[in-house]
């Protein structure tokens, strides 16, 4: 572990993680009904801790060709699956929310690639892949060892949820990258993102350690477990240039 003083600011505001919002009672009850009170209470403790200090815990996962659950790809139905060209972003802008559109534009600006699942002319799923250090949250960057690639930010529009298109998109992109001699993928999920973790494990992703940070004011402590170190995964502060 190491301790770093975090001093970068953007337009007068701290770049540290925003406080987690406390969800309304109805959302908490729905969360408990779907995932149980134990996970709900653990997530509640995580959210309340973040009202006082910046705490992030990320589970690391890796996917190799031999671990892919191919049945999830073969049984997905008749969809067109391919990488998206940069000049196609505006074509699907009306089917994505503002944060996802921003993620798409930032991904192409960094040189990342976007993989899409299409239902005729409609976007059914989109996911992102990078071969370089990638931002996570608003103040951290995930590093990993090449030639592995990093998978992040898969999104399914509301109308297409419940059809396992998340798995089709993630595994479709992975298989195409494997065909291009990429030996494996890595990703991270925040500790309370239970649904995505369950989905990823079903696809064939394997746990490979934990990354974490604790921050108070301008100070931040970053760390990782031995398993994360073995695959070259670590967190670093995200340095953002400010143009005055």
C-alpha cells in the first residue's frame, strides 16, 4: 500500500468521488426483495460510510478464451453483433441516455472500441473495451498488464433488458478480441454491484483479487490484494488537465 496526497482540482472543485446518494425507501425495499436483506444491509453500510469518507472496493475479474460460456452466445437469437464505427455514434444517440452517450464519445476519444448488439436498426446493447489505463468513477484510473484488454460500461436499453443481451454483447466482443490474438480480458465491479457480478460469473469470468481506496479530504490510500497484483491490476489517481 501507499499513501498519496491528491491535489488535482477541476474548476475549483475537488476531483474526489462524489458522496453516494441515499436511495429512497421504495428503492431499498425493491433491492431487498431482489437480493435479500443481508446484501441490502451491506450495501447500506457501504453507502453510509461514503457519507463521511471516500471508500471504494472493487472486485477484479478476468476472462480467458477457455472460460467463456459459449452457450450464452449460441442461444441469444438473431441479432447483429459487431464493433461500432466512430462515425455511427450519432445514428444511435436517440436510443441512449446522456451518460452513456458521453461514455461513447469519451471512449472513442481515448482510442477505445465499442461493441454493439443490434436488433435491425435498433441498439440492443453496447459495451466498451480498452487496451490502456481506463478511468473508473470520476477520480481513479484502473491499470492492468498488456496484452490483456479491459472491459467496461456495458449498457442495455430498458426495452431490451431481461433477454441476456448483456452476456451476448460482452462475450461477443470478447470472442472477437480473442480472434485478434488478445489473450484475455479483465474488468472490475464495485463491491455492491451484485447483479453484474452474478452475470459476469455466469459468463465465465473468474475472480482475480480486489482493489480498494480510502480517501479523506485531499489524502487517499490505494491498495490491492496479492491476486490483483499477480494480474497487474492497480488503481491510480486520475489526473485531469485544466485549461484556463
